[in-house]
């Protein structure tokens, strides 16, 4: 299903050159949400992708506005769960990664345009977790003319990884179709730009109406061998039962009965994000998780919610993480855990995990480095002393239990001990390091 003629005209009016230059990106986003229903968002996004692929947007400001609207269609949803996640990955890819190895670096038919550094930096901010209020209050012209020379290149590796995991679950047959709309390569296009009236007419012809080419793909026929005919001498007896008394009606009494399994666990985990659970509630939640090994995947815990659970209910967080060790997302949970704000509870969780399972060494080292950095940058002297004591006791526990190889962190930890040598626990940790260096037990 494609857009109607009227809907296509509405979208083009929003992306019209003067409208884009006179409105902020936030204003354009609000406009498209007012004029289109949620059920039309996929059709709108498909049309925007076609406009980008076929280079039908005349000005860079229109192109940047179109990309922003493609993201804002599903605002509030994780980008990897939206239909156009791969579009943003492709836009941010370096030019040399867009072509096959050994092939000339050309723009192939249907490819997305190459973006400038300010545009890539803006898209990277758009798909990140930072608040969007500031960047969306600018116009497309302001963003294109901004200076990004001092900013690091965008990092979208996490999105690439999540998208690759999701696409790997699809069958190969889903990847065999190609669109029927193919754009000419750069060396086949002439330098003249079609006038706006002709351009709008072409867009409507391609993207609007029930038989629009945007809906069609070329897909090879999936041919399978016809199954052999069943050869049997006698008809199965259950086709025509002669003695009904020998057969009983089989009825599933659980049909249409609401499945409340795990409902209480989901309610308790929701409360656990906000406040500490009572001992009875903790025991009830842990019992349900122990009885059903798969329940932990259905209680609604995401990596972003893990810090709240750790701060309010560290014991629950420990048990949940232990049950998620076989999950494909466990590295995301570890990454959030080691990068969250340092506290007694986060140390308790990391310490328990290190003594129970083999955590990846890089995660443990990263957490130690973050703890040391937090202690060095905190301004409150009382809180600084308290955190330094916690870190020193934590490190002594890791060293004595031989969970970490202290030689890999010896320089950083020794510098930390010397900086806070006024604190008794730091001096004790320094003596322990010297004992290990001299070979004493």
C-alpha cells in the first residue's frame, strides 16, 4: 500500500524548499505528526527513502530534513526496532565501505546519498541517547553550515551490532528481492536538474496510488519439489468410525484461559526499579525466577533499566544478571553496569558477579578505571574519602581472590594509592601491591 496523491502532496509540501528553510527541524517533525496517522508512517518513511535514493530532493537542506523526519516518525522507539534502522547505518558508513571489496567506489543504483561531515555528526547525535531538544530547535541550514572539525567521528558500532543480530534471524529468502525502481549511476546522469513541476510529477507517479512502483519488487520464484502422494491400501480408520463408543473427544481445557504466568513477577520488577522491595517481595520474585528459567526474558528488564534496579535492589539485580548470562544481550547489560555511576550497590553487584562467574576481563578493568576516575573528579571531600575507602576495599577483595591480574593495572592503581595516601585503606592497598611485587604472600 502506497500513499494517496493527496498524502504525497502533503509530504512534498512539508519538504518544500522554503518550508524547510523557514522552520526548525522540531517544527517540521510536529507538522508531519499532525498531518499523518500512525498507520501511515511506514508508507511515509518508504517514500522518504525513495526520495533519498533517487536524489529527488534538490537542496541539501531538504535532504537533511527528510532524514530527520524519517527518524522522528518512530520517536520514542528504539531505532533498531524500526523499519528504517539500516538506512541510518548506511548513511553513516564511510564511502569506502559502501562498495564491494575490489570494486570501483561508485554510487550504485538505489544507494543513499553521501553526506557531509556536519550532516553525519548531526545524524549520530540524532540516533544517540542524548536529549534531542537542543539539536532539533535548529534549522537544517544552521546544521549544514556548522563547524564540526573539533568533534570526534560518529560512533554507531552499537547500532550496527544490534541490527546485524536482528537481521541474522531472518531467513535468506527475505534478502533476495530487489526494487523495481533503479536510479542511474552518476556517470549516466546529465548535469541538468529537472524543473520542480516535472520533479513533483515524477515523485507522484512513482510513490502514489495503489499500483505505485514503490510497492513492487522483483523476487525470484521460490521453487520446491512437489511432495509425493500418500500411498495407502486402507483409509485411516478415524475417517469413518464405526463404533463411536471406542473413541473419546479430546478437548484442551486450557484454551481461552488467560495466561497469568509471570504477571506478579513483572509487577514486582516494575516496583523494584523505583524502590527497595520488602524481604517477602524479594523472596517471592526470586522464587518465581528460580521456578521458570525462561521467565527472566519476559519480565521487561532492558539494559537501560538496569542502573535503577542495581541502586534500589542489588540482590535482585545480581540474580537476574546471573540468569541472563546466556542471553545475546549480556554484553549490553555488562556495558551499562560498568559505565553507571559508581556506588556501594554497583560495587556489590560487580563484586558478587566476579566471584560467581567469569566476567570478561575488559569489563572488570573498565569498571575499576571508572571507579578511580570518579574518585579523582568528585568535589565533595567527605564523599571523596568515602568512595576512596570503598574502592580500596573492593580492589583488595579482587586481588586477594585472584579475580584480576593486578600487574595489568599496577601503574594506574599505584598512582591512585599515592594520590590518596592520606586515607588508611589506600595506604593498606599500596602495601599489598608492594608485597605482591616482592613475591610475598
